[in-house]
C-alpha cells in the first residue's frame, strides 16, 4: 500500500483529478490510499468527483478537514500564483492515523509519467523528509533569509517523502505554526520556507527525475554544475513532471514541453482544465514563438539530444 497526500480546494479539483489519474495509470499494479487535505470551503460535489475516480481505479480516499480559520492569517500575497491551501500539507502528521508512518506528498500541478515504486521504496528511516533540491539562487539565498547555513541548501516541497513518525516526535505541526506566527515578514515561499526552516538538517535529497520542474526543461537549464549528470539521467527517464511557477499548463502562457501532453491527457479523462478562449490564445502564441525562434524550453522530441 502506497500512501499519497495531496491538498485540494475548489479551484484545484480538476488539476488534482489529472494528477491522480496519471498516478493510477502509470502505476497499475500498485494499491494507493489517498489522503486529501482540504478546508471547509471544498464542496461535497467536488469531493465526490475525486472519490469516484479513486473508487473506479480500486483505490481508497479519505478527506481531512482543516478549518479555514486556522490558515486565513498565514502570509500570502495577492500576486502569488498559489493560495493559502498550500499550507495545508503542514498539518499532515497530526491529521493522518498513527498507523501511517510514511507518506508521499504530491502537489496537484503535476503529472506522473512513470512508476513511483522506486521513489516510495527510498529509505527515509534516518530522515524526516526526502525531496529534490532547488535551483540557484534559492539553494543559498533562501537559507540565508531563513537564518540557517547554506551548506544545507533548500528543497522543493512539491514532491516529498515524509517520515511521519519523526515529524510527530518533534511536534512538527506546533513548531510550524509557531514559526509562521513569528516569521510573518520573512516567509516568501510559504509552506516550503516553513519546511526548510524546520527540517533542513533532517532531509535527504533525491533525484531530479522525481520532480522535474520547469527550470530543468529550459534550453539553458537552471541546474547546478554538480547536478548535471543527475539532470541528464532524469530527463532521459522522468517520472514526475511538475509545472512550477505561474505558467501552469491551463494558462495560455505555459511553454513547458509537456504542456500539450498534459492538456490532451486531461481532456481524454474528462477533466476540464482550460477554457476555450485560453486554448485559442495558447495556439497562436505557440506558433508565434516557433516562427520567431523565441522558445525558452526544450522541445519534447529533443530531450535526448540536449542530455547527451
């Protein structure tokens, strides 16, 4: 049994559906227990849509509610591309049953395109979290801002293996709430800052292939020299594509090479992730960029060429 945690709100149900669909389709021999954390603002109708998908695929799902009043005063900026629901993952250790000691957290703005069994089997008995290291300059600027040594770097919170036993032992949830209340003006990357501030000494870095973020797919990829070999191997066998930043695949401004694959997959499975108007805008923008040779990202068919 593989335990998966995700955050959902009314605005992200469609995207959560695509992520779970892709997880199930690319791991047909695995049994999943889905733990969905949401606020009281998620409707019963929306929950039923996700439940129906899980049941159809022979997997279970349990919903955990965090009252919106508990997060409404957390730091967020109106210009951010995410909302307060990003903080929900911080409550995971206290919400899930004590019998669940290990979980894989997955953001909803991603698509699973390979087996995750190897990821799930990574030993984290000596770590609180396993995740993918961030790019420069976040690997040294964020530790400085959060007042810990840059030698510990900084991880992305979109894909995380969590050792719940360790997190419970350190009373992580209360530590996280305390950190948020006393660092309101210093938090920029929301839950990710909180996780790194508290767990930077107790984490394990894993391969890029488990969290292939946008900046790894640029024609001039943003990756540290020490990670080039991992980057090459990961792009030749990616398992999870993560649409980080504001240019999500349901926005016409997205130029991620996996964007078309995502939209076609979503439509095939009945998830309405993009409006007709944005589809038209995307079509014209895509071909304009091709004509004027302004592409920023590697074309999907050229991935192997760039990683030789």
